[in-house]
C-alpha cells in the first residue's frame, strides 16, 4: 500500500514560488515518500526531528532549500508536507 502525500495550505503556496529545478527535486522526493514511506535516509541531510517531523535538504549551497513533512496517520499512511523553502525560515 502506498503513502498518500498532501500539502498544507502554507506549503502549497511556498511550492508555487520555488524555482523550477527545486520543484523537480521536491516532486522526486514526494514520489519516493509515496512509494517507500516517510523515512528518506538516502537523501542528503535527512533527519527525523525531535517533534516527530522529518526534513531533508533539496539543494545545498546558497540558498539551501529544505522540505519538512510529518506523518499525520500511520494507519492509513498519510503524510503532510508542512514547509518547503529556504533553510533560514524553516520551522525547526
């Protein structure tokens, strides 16, 4: 059974403002989460945060782009992306 990935309202607005190259990387991340689950240890700088959220870098350098997501329901396998953007404004 695959995971369902949704965006919060804020993350959806942030995604629209991303450069096309970063959107493509984000889409690849979402496809991996859908097929293999929220723990993406094969991605650069992936970590599970103390509050149960997950994050990884989409692009290193200046600026660094990150994605933050959380598992909202393990039973029905639901993940919500809560933040997509630069590292400086990330909520962790």
